[in-house]
C-alpha cells in the first residue's frame, strides 16, 4: 500500500522512511493511519516537519541504543511512539486520556480477530 506525500512535506528529512517510487509504503492500515495523522497534525500547524523528523530520529536512536535491530521491520512502531510523545509534549491530549486511549486500543486489538478492522467501543 502506498500513498503520495503532500507537497509541503519533505520526506528527505525522515530517516529510513519505507518507500517505493510512488511514495511511502505501508504493510498494514494502522501504519498508513499513523502516517496520515502525523501529516494532518503538521498541516494544522501543531508541529513543523523538522520537529517531527527530530522526534522520530530521537525514537529511532533510542531503539538503536536499546540494541533493537535496524532492519525497518519496526519502523512504524517507532513512528507511532514518536507521535505519541510529540502529542504529549505539545499537550494536545491530557496524559491520562492518552494512556486510557492506548489501553482501549490495546484491548480492542486483542479482542479483534486477525484480518478484521479494529473498532473502539462508542463512548
């Protein structure tokens, strides 16, 4: 699955972004959704693309420090972790709310049969 990168986004500042000639490549829908959320928050002016690249680079460096392999297989897990930290740092959502939503997503993912979309219960 690929998607085009918006013109205002410089993919060159993103280390190791999985891509092909058409643009970013995603193995699963959640990866594309995490990418889209990041691009959307950038487009809204929540953070600059360089702020984002710095946050992602820090997350990738932390993974390397922990001795995790640099084979790209966990790239979007690091992407999502960087996004969560940047959202928390920007105080876009209170920390307890973010933790609650992460727990809800985790529970929903565990309860969802393989290959089916993960759906959160309505509030």
